[in-house]
C-alpha cells in the first residue's frame, strides 16, 4: 500500500474499503442463503437422489421416477406407519403423492426467486 498524504486520498481509500466491505458482506450473505437452501430436507433428499443417479449411471427418467416413488413410499411408512384406519391410509397416500412429486421435480423449479431478485436483495445501503 502506498502512503496517504492528503485528506482526499484518505477519503478515497476509506470509500474504496467501505465498498469492498459491502461487496464481501453481500457475498457472505449469498453463501449463507445458498447453504440454508441446500440444507432443507427436500433439497438434501433431491441432491442425494441426483448423486445416486450419477454414481450408478441412471440416465433415464424411469429410474428417477422409481427412486422418487420409493422415497414417497418410505415417507408414507415413516409418517403413517402400519395402520388399518381408512383415514390414515388416505392421509398416507396423499403424503406419498406429495413427497414423490416434490422429489421428482428438478431443483430449479422449486426456487421461485430469479437471479435478478437474488442479486438485488443485498444491495449495500
């Protein structure tokens, strides 16, 4: 760093450092939001399914659908369990349908925020 000899140079340096600090804070906030989004249970399941597909080499939609149905079935069994009740059976089927549909959707459809909204969200004040 070069030495500062005038008040104008000092003010310019302060302004430059404040701008850099604002940009770094916005970057940190964006990273935290991304981490929070990735740690949501639905996104964890979706990312795991995508990793399984990539690892095993599933490229077809049939394999993705089968995995989604399996996860939906497990969610139904976990939430409702084994029950002879008619209403619990209907509730379990609805839960299975919702979970299956949520897991089978691509991740970019689940976030409703556009990149412009995300970038303008943390404008420095």
